[in-house]
């Protein structure tokens, strides 16, 4: 349906998955009368006010996203959960399409679109990916700021780095460029822990709430151990004291995984490594008691230190 259109117009339509906005028409030498004629003939269809599909039938997801970002006007980009969906940070499709526009630009509320504003959108925008969207690092940090709690924020950091879409160093650099950031110091510390090998929210919480504030020996994260059956990885290995702290954030453990954990713990015991296994409540609700128990085991295995109380009511360090 685009054969008789100017070449620049055809190329733009191809790039935008068949979507075109009226405000783009002058730049590609498309007359408003041509748009109106296409609409009257049924060759094109209206998707959003001033935004058209140059085809008949249902638009695909990418076409819907193009229509949303074009409806918000020039310089708008997809962001937050929508940018995360596009870049593979999440498989969940959010009902509302998240779009960020330059701060100070007047854009009225648009049905089905959740608008955000940014003073540094030009820097946050990815230079080449389409549809227009924020850089992965900016998307991740945006999501940490809209998370309901710090664990939700940790989850986005772990997901982004664990899937190798970005790195802790790149996120720390992006974090430094932002003037206002909720939980800045905590997020920066969590990124350092992820860079050190923590791979999940529970592993980050263990370092932040149990090991570090109670002065426990710094364990080696994701320690690689060679065995006759192959290589295995231990969550936290206090190598000098032959003690492993394994973390399991799953509420229910499939039978196969449970037996695999038992086999791994037994193999570690045969190597002289004591395994302590903790779940979410141990780390998040009872971090002081957990630290005291780990300290007791470490001391029996040669640690000369004492756990440090993290507060007045902390039982760690008491004789």
C-alpha cells in the first residue's frame, strides 16, 4: 500500500513496522491529503490520535509500541517495564505502555500509556535501538526507583547482571550520573556485591544483612570446586575454615533439586567442608541469629574473631 509514496516515507514506514505519525509527514514529503485519502479508502487505519497503521488487520506488538511512542511526540522513548520487555529483562507484558518524555514538555494523559518525565532523556536514550527506548542501564535504574521495596530493587539489579544484559560497573557509572536516587548507597553496595559474585536477591541480602554488619569473615562467592563428577559452585565459601553457606530462596524445592542439594552437601562433607543452609526467613527476618550461628561454627573451625553486634539488641558477639 506504500508503493506510490515518497522513498523517504517508505523507508520510515518500514523502519517503524508500518506505523506513521502525522507529525512526521512534512519531514518525508508526505502531504496531509494523501494521509486522509489512505484513511478514507481503508488502506490505512487509525491506531491512536494522529498515528496510523499503513496496513489492514491487527498490528503486532512492536507496531503497537511504535504507535504509543509516536503518539507521545518527538523525542519520546519507551521506558521502564516496556523497555525491559523489549530488551529481555522481563518476559511479562505490562498492560500499560511506559513512555518517557522530556521534562518540561506538555503531553496530556494518553489512554493506555503511562507517562514519565526526565531531565536527561537525551543521555538516557539508546542511540540506535528501535523502537526508541532507554539504555538498559537507565531502564534498570528506573525500575529500581519504582520498586515497592529494596528487595524489588535488588531483583532488577540481579536480573540485569545475571542475564548479562549489562554489568555492575556500567550500572554504577549510570547511577553516579543521576542527581536524585532513592537507596543510592544501598544500591551501589549491592552492585559491588553482585560484581563480587552474588547472583540473587537472597545472596545480596545475606552479604548486606548477615555477613558484613556482623563482621563475619568474607566468603568467596560462587566458589568453583572441582570434583570427579564435574565442577560445582558453592554460594559462599569461607575457605580458610572449610565452611560453606548455601542460600535457598525458593519456598518449595522440587524433589530432584532437593536430592541434588543433599548429594552436593554430602560430597562437601566428604571433602571436610561443613555446609550451612539458610532460607529467606533466616536472612531477612533473623539475620542476627543466623550470623551468631555461623560465627559459632566458624570459631569451632579455627576462626579467631568474634562477631560484631549490628545494634543494641543484636545477640551476635555476646558471650
